[in-house]
C-alpha cells in the first residue's frame, strides 16, 4: 500500500510542478510584449521555473527512481492539461488557417 500512496504522492508533486512550470511560462509569454525589459523577464522566469522544478525533482530523487517516474508522468500530464485548457486563442487559429 505504501508503494501506491508513494507513487500517487510523487505524481501529485510532478503535476503541481508541471502546472507551476507551464503556467508561469504561459504568463511570461503573455507579458513579453508589454515588458520594458523582456529579456530580463524571460531569463528571470526561466531561472525561477527551473529552480522550482529542480528542487521538487531533487527532493523526490532521494526516494529513488520509482518516485521520479510517476512525477515525470505528472509533469507531462500537467502540460497536456494546460494545453487543452488554455490552448491557442481563436485569433491565432484563424490566422494560421488563413496563412495556409
């Protein structure tokens, strides 16, 4: 039972890390045009996102490989969920269709 609970906990950590990573990536990209120094915003956001995800996965690494695998699956699931939830705007979709 501990193995199942540990795997679910690790997947949850990966899911939340992925939601943070890809959610803040989306937030950053949306603010790049309005930023007075977009390069600092981009680099600062990358460093923050990478640090949070690395700390989460490093903490899980102490539990072994079988904690990293479900966490990585949760991370990828978070990306897929956010792509479906946010997705491209209708303007972007119509612009792509017009270009092809």
